[in-house]
């Protein structure tokens, strides 16, 4: 539908211009003997439109708003005179309902004949425009600048005398009294006419299309190319890529007219209006400057109620122009996918800021505290957690511990003595504290690190990172904050450092949509597919019925290896059995207790306590005791298919009635889907194409007539709606924020590199120094790449989660 509108844009505008032309023989209000004083408003006739467009984002020089005019002009009341019905032609004695109607007609005339138009002069009497002069853009000559400039624009003026002059009549209309159609230069021919400014305009639907593309992170070049393909080439598009970039830029600037604070506050208030369950909070300092911001939508709050037992919190990601720590609260859903519970932008990383954030988060989640929170090693954060979340267990991010070890102990961590493996054993591979203390001491002695300060500090925090102290703490199978790390990788795809705060919030919404759509796909696959069982046994069949596919896969890996384990009964007391379970040929044993009266089972590896699924040792004993189904006490609801027992209300498609009430862009997209089906059928045969074309023109004509009727009655309705909005806004309580608080930068900018003589380095110099430094560093010292480190940690974690201990070999 849009493509047909675009390709027929000239025809539609021509009809509008014809409808506002009317021939009349009335005399002008102005005569040669008039003694009234004329107030003349003269535009600068020494600088052309093209010369003025030095900046790519220069605003247009037309007076008035064309879009507003087209929407409010009473077109239906003006009919063209049959004597002047010739297409796109103007002549003296023609009349127009307003000065803007005259300008549109002359601009249309110029666009069809191959020249640009400029408003030259207007004369007023008592604030009323009585004389208009429109000229060819090549009218006049360029004035030479007295001061020589370092740049020069091509000359566009050549003294062309083509023009149109209109006078105000007693009837209130404007009549052409002087018209010169001849030019002293070549006119633009058809293949290039679409480049004329008079033929370039982005329609309302195209603007919405452009806004949607910008919000989706699609580049301007890709968007223009896609839109031009839809209409059969750039000549039919109606605008240039430069016009598109100008529109996006102006739109962003318009949003930021109230400043960062005003734009952010308006954004949150709009989200609150759309959904009353949306939560946001901003902390102001004594100067009413915004310091910290937290927000969460209703879906995030709902997800926290279901899966908020474990939260990963990480502030290492910074990606906005304020260089503020971005702190998302993330977790894991029943599909083992990362979900977001809320997010914050912090001014700094102090105890006060963290305390405010955690208290705000607690209020948004109705006072529910997480069982476990995985964080980085930060003293200020730890203090705030102790004060606000007294019932929550804090676990340190093992990922960051490895990162810090690689930096602090690089000479050993990257060596050949397997320090990384020894450290991993201390992290994961012990069930008794005494064994762990011995292994830690042995590691320090082996690598001569007994006096290392960083390891001493790490030892003091051992209860927060060593598994021997944390096996009883539920972490939803997340032994490190890799969820936060993976979330950071996701954010980098959507967010850029150059974004202002408003853009940051808008693009953050894309992150949420992406994660939630992946959950929708997982729900769909769970409903319509079933995982393959490694063996047709009742235990696996029961697990497949209750667990989501991802969790079932983890359970099945534990169950399929029980044949390689041996269970030896150690003791029996009434109905309570004790077994020692070991892998064939390995001395290490795990103690398993089983109570047959209530089917309670406990393993010394405590996998169920921290992961929420039974381990291979417990499953071996259950199999030996002929238990064929998973005891109900060991099926966590958070891992089951019924974890989110709901209709898919968050993903339902919009109904027809709801779509009609949406914005112009939504309505445009809805109609495009319908007409795309029509176009696909019509393109099958020439007869179908001709038929569709005929009906399309009939429909277009009816829509134009309907639009004219709506324009007559829309003014009253718009006024009433504006009054209602003003009354609602008066009742709202608005936060009195003066701005976003920025960190004061003392001395030289940290972002700029300084040379040996204290001079700021250019971009090229910085790049060259970086390259030479990297080359010299690479030859002097062999470093372990980040990717290799990732692989090592992944293998270590995977081995631990699969076996319950590390494989020494």
C-alpha cells in the first residue's frame, strides 16, 4: 500500500493543488494609489537553499509546516476552474485559499518542470500577508564574502527571472498577478527530477518506518536501500539518504529538548501510563541532580517472583556517554536461559549507592529477598548486601576470581606448572573443609605463594567462593556469574557508548524483547517436541514428563552414567540405608543416605542443594532400591514445565480492533501485511495485476474522500483531547530533577592519550602507538589470550557440573 502511495505521490499532491486553485475576476486589495504603509518581510536573497545546506543536518528553510497544512487545509471546499484544468500548469488570475496553498502549488509546478522554488518576499498590512513572491532557486547572484573562507560551496545562482507573484483579494484568497515561466538555465530532466528538493518529502508512514528501523539498530544506508526496493528504486522513494539522516537527527534532538533529565523522566512516565505495573525510581542529590536510576517492567517483576531465588548482579559493564556503571539484575528461567529482573544506572560504586539500589529493588519486588546473590569482589557492595539482604547468601563470582588471578599472578597462571588447575581444585573439588585447607596450603607451597598478598585476601573470603563452603547454598546451577558475563556480551550487540541516556533506555528494550522471544521459542519447542531418551526406562520417562527439555538433558546425563558406578551398603538402621558410591576403579567415594519410609535421599556431593537436580550417586542408590520415579520432593517447580503455568498472554498477537487504535506506524505495518498478500496474488498473472491496479485506484480515491470528511470534523475532537491531556498532566506529580549528575573530571581528560612531551596525541598517533606497543609487548612477553582463558574456565566448570568433582587427568 505504501509503495503505491509513494509512486503516486506526485499525482495525489497534484489533485490537492488543483482542488485549491480557483479562477476569479475579483480585484486586488492593493492598488497603485494605495497610501497604506506596507511592512515588508524579505528573505535573504543572496544565499540559495543549496548554499545554506552546509551541514548535513541543516534545517529546511521553508516557512510553515507542510505536514500540518496538509492535515488541516479545507481542501474539499475549493474546486479548480475547468478553464485551467491542464495538469501542473499555472497562469495569472489563478487563486489559492492561503499563502501556503500557493507555495505548495508553485513547488509542485517547479518539481514537475525541473527546478527548485524559494520563498523570496512577503508583504504585510496589520500582521496580514498581502503580497507573496516565489522565485526559482537560481534567482539572483551570490554575494562575495568580504572575509575569505577556507571552504567554498558550488555556485547555484545565475540570475533566473522565473517567478510567481500573488496578491491578497477581498475574498480572502490569493491571486496570481504576475507569472514568469521562462528560465535562463537548463531545467532538470526526468531521470533526475526526484533529486529536486520540491520532490523530496518523507511521508508520515515512512517516518514511522524509519523510526522503527532506527530503534531496531538498522543503519541508515540499509534502511534506505530496503525502503527503495519496496517502491521499485530510489527514484520512487520520495527522499534521499541525506533526508533520512536529517529526520533521524532532528527527531533525536526533539526528544532531548527538555534535556537528559526531562527526556528520561518523560520516557518513564510514558512507560508508566502504558502499564501501571511499570516501576522506576530516581535518586536526587541536594542539588536536585539525578544520581542513581532503577527500573523494571511488569514482566521482570513477575519473573522475579518465579525465578528470583538466585540473582546475578554485576556492575562491570559501562556503555553510555556518562560512563556510568550499568547494573542489571539477571537470573535463569526454567529453560536455563538468562532473564532480566531489573536494571540500574549508578552514579558511583559506593556503599550508599548500592544501599539505595538494593532497597529500591526490594521495594519493587514486594519485599522478597533472593536466596543467593552472585557478585563481584567489592567491599562496598558486600556491606550494602549485609544491610539490605540479611537473609541472602552472597557468593563471589568465580569468573572474576580467575580474571584477577590471571592479572595478579600472570607469571604463574600462564606457566607450565598448572597453577590454574590447582586453583580450580580448591574452588570446586573438595567436600570436607579439612581436605580443602590442606589442598590450599599445598598449592601455596608448590608455587611459592605463601606470602602473596592477593591470595591472602582471597583466603579471608574463602567462604564466599570455595564450593566446600557453598555446597549447601542453592545457586540454580550457576557456580559463577557467567550469566552476567554472557549478558554483557548480549548488551554489546545492542548498546553503544555513543548513545545518550534516552537512546540507551530505548535500545535496552530490544535486549528484553530478544530474551523474551527466545523464551517464547523455547516454550513452543517444549510444547511441540519431545527429547530423545537414551534408554526406555521409567525414571527417564518421568523426568521427561516433568522437566523442561534443557533441564531433562542435564538430568539424563547424570542418569546414563550410573551403570559405571558401584554402590556398597555401609549400614542400615530400620528403613535408613547408607551407601558408599564410587566410580569403577577410582578410590574416591561419596556417602549417600536413603530413607525408604519417605524416599528422602542425601549425597555428600550435595548437588541437589546447589543445582536442584539429583546427582548420579543418589540416582544409583535409587536404582538399587528399585525406585523408578523421581521422588516429588526432588522435583523443583522452577525447573518443571509448569514453572510458568500461564497462558502465553505476554506474546499474544494484537487483535484487529487493538491494531486500529495503535500509532500510525503500527497501522501502516498492519495494512502492509494485508496488501502484501494481495500483491502476491495479483503478481501471478497480467489480468490479476490489471484488476488489482484498477481496484487500488478506486480504493485510493475513496480513502481521499473519506480523509477530507475527517479533516472537517477533526479540529474539534483534537481540541477536546488536548484539554483532557492537560487536565491529566496537572494532576500528575512530577519529579523536580534539574539534570543528570556528571562526574567531575579534574585535569586532563582520561580518555585522551598524552605524548612524551605532554601534548595530546591525535587519533592516528594514538593508533600507531597502540600498534607498536602491542607488537613490542607480544615479542617481550607471551600472554594467554582471553579466549583461551574462557575455554579453560568453561572446561573446568563443565567437568565439575557433570561429575560433581574435577577430573584430575
